[in-house]
């Protein structure tokens, strides 16, 4: 599914990634663990196309990701979601979540995971309350209120 082969990324003269390889099969979960500055974020930014690579290959389902711009990678479901609270400030929590259902694969996953009686995305869908009780209570809050309003 995802194959990273001998990937290197440099910022100026500093090598942030040096000859990194990994393979992720369909249905497999892989954790990338390391201290701050180890290159975890750089690896994901390189896969999604946010930073240029100096060498190596990245293949996803047979597609050479390094040969396509980030906008094209998004159509394959490859995108970089920044850490922290970098969300769309003018949207509610639910609307931010629905952005992941923008492309066809995301819409399919949304339909699979939403409550059976919930409407389609962008029509005030509800998440299963048993699975995500706190998130369900905060869906319609503005993004900034969701983190600060403890139940």
C-alpha cells in the first residue's frame, strides 16, 4: 500500500531525513516514534508533498507520489493534517470533521462510520454518541470553544 524507499530530506545543509525506508501493508497500523527533532513530521510532510525530498521514492498503491503535486496526492487520500489546533476557525467542530469527507474516499468512510440514522455529510450529521460522547456534545460548538469546554 505505502512504500517509502531510501527517502532523504534536507533543510539547507541539514539532513532532516537520511535514507529512511518503511513499508505499510493494507490494514496494517504502523507507529512512527521518536523524540522532538527526529524527523517524524518531516517524513509525513515529505509523503504528502509539503516539503521537497532530496532522494528516494514514495509509492502509494503503485502511484509514485514524488512525481505528483500535493493537490493530486489529495485525490488519493494523502494529505498533511498539521498538529495542534490548526483548524478552520470560522467552522464548527462538526464542519471541520466533515472536511475529511470532502473527497469520495472520505465520503465513503463517513457513511460507514456515522450513525445509521444520520444524514449525509454537510447536513448536520451526528457521530455515534456511545463511541464519542464528549466529541458528540461539542459538534456544534465553534472550534475554539470545543477544547476549552470540559464536560
